[in-house]
């Protein structure tokens, strides 16, 4: 496999120590932090990890950003937007992402603060967050070995969300990333302008060629036709599953969809697999 070239100096410094692979480095550092904390979770609450990573405190703040890591003398403080309740899924995800920044600083060149972060570094912090809140060693024993994807349902996803206290979208991405769901995770958010139904907002995983028309803003009907069950999951507020015919093309797509709510915002998550 071709090794990814890391461009930012902070990612490069981590890569140098881990066989040229910054992602592997961040995963290893996150696992070390979990081990140091001795937390046996789930859930793996980030405030219990923070003190093992040079963080003095996590504080709510009235601010525009979701989260911020601030250097204050010899320690860091994480500020989290006060609209997120402490230990809610989003609060956990934001703190864990900021812990990722702290890991990059701690294991970098000894710098104490960073003025700007690159997209690549933000990606590494998201990876660290998934590793911290949804560690593989905790996910895998909870799945039956060799269980076919068909047995993995929207209810299973909800169970992971409730047990690990993580945002649904992040949890779905992790289940794709770590193998239990061999396909795509997609998020659908309400269409604007009183159009009704939902539109594609985000996905995680590699779409197969037949799903090449995947692009942000698509309504499910544009992909799967008028009888799609994604709109149904949204309108009826219930999980749906089925084989969808890909609009205008040969082939079937296996789609499980369900409504989720996060901080007052509703959306639909689909687990998608190409047959
Ligand atoms: Zn960040």
C-alpha cells in the first residue's frame, strides 16, 4: 500500500516516530493515553482522560467555536461551547478532539501553543477522538465474531451511541472505519426552504463506482427514486431497511436508515452497502 505523505510539520514529527505514518502514531498515542488513565469504560469520558494529557481543566464558555485548547502557563485548558451539556455525545466528541490537539503538541517539538492548525492536523484530531471514545478493544468484543452485516441494524448503532455516549455520525464513521459495517455511513439533514424530506449532508467510507453520483445536497429520491425508505425514516420518524434500486442504473443498494437527534437537531443516518 502506498504510504500517505504527511505535509504539515506537526504531522511529520509524529510520522517520524511511527514508521512514517502519522495516523498510526496518533492511534498509538491515543491508546497510550487510555491505558495511562486506567478507565475501563464504556463510556470513555474525556474529562477522565484530560488530566493524563496535561489538561488542567475543561470549562464551558460562551463562544463561537465548538471547542478550544488554550495554553495557560504550564498546563492547558479546554474550553467547550456552553451550549453542549457536559458529558453529552457532542461534548465528549469536542473534548476528545481537543485532546487530540494536546497529543499533537505534547509529542511534537515541544511547542506549547499553536496559532493555526492545518486540515490534515484536524483530521488527525478527529481520528484521535474516535480512538479515545470508541476504542477498538471495547467495540470488537461487543460484536459477535463473524456476524453478517445483515444482523447489524440501526438499533445496533443506537446501542453503540447510548453505551459509548458518542454522536451518532461519529459512531457510524467509527463502525465503518473499524470494520463492523462494510459499506458507507451517510447523514441526511432536512432540506431547506420548506421542501420537505432530507438531503445528503455527509458520508464516510469509499463509495463504490456505482454510487459515483454521490454528492452533497442530493435528495434520496435522486439516488433511489420516489419509493426510497430514507425519506420514510425521516417522515415516519422510525428505522427502515430495504434494498433500494439505484436511480437510472443497474444494481441494488442495501440501506438501513434511522432518525437520530443531537442537541435538538434531527437527522437521518443511513448504513449503506452495495450488493
Ligand atoms: Zn481542531
